[in-house]
C-alpha cells in the first residue's frame, strides 16, 4: 500500500514538472521564432483602460501608436497576456524567453538600447501629460 502511495506521489510530481518544462520549451521556441522574424515580444498584463470621452480616447490611441512605433524601431512588439497573477510557471517561461531574446536585442540595437528606448518613451509620456495639462487649462477658461 505504501509503495502505491509513493508511486502516485511521484507520478503527480513528475507530471507537474513536465507541464512546466513543456511551457518553458514552448517559450524558448517562440523566442527563436521571434528572433528570426525580428518581432520580439514585450509581455504586458491586464486590460487596457479606454476613456469614454472620445477626445481622450483619441489622444490615448495616438500616444499608444507613437509608443508602438518606438517599440517597433527596436524590434519589439507588445503582447498582452491577459489577467495573469502569480503564475510561477508562466514567469519562468517568460524569463527563459527573455534570456534568449535579450542577447539578440543587444546585438541588434547596441548595448544601451533599453535606456535609449526608455528616454524616447518617456518623452512621449511627458508630451502627452503636457498636452493634457494644456487641454484642461483651456477648458477651465
């Protein structure tokens, strides 16, 4: 009886591990494919908030399009993973994906590419905030 219990526990543990390994292998293969197609993913989470006000929605869309063009310049594309919280297997798989793609992106874009890209993104965000501030002040008058 004890041997059966130990055997069942081993089967359960090994099957869980194989699912994790399978997911990691899937992400490693995806990384290699994305490198070949120059379309490395930036994984995002959650739902995008869309303003009900059409003018704010248009500004938001314009800002997103500008940011996406910067990502594209550096060989990146955003992929939303949905509402995933605390999925350790997914986190490990994504870390493996980035281990592979980070080497490629550094060769493609130079060593300090992340800082350059972030400055460009920050500029868009700052300009967006300035436009919103001006818009609010104009509407108050």
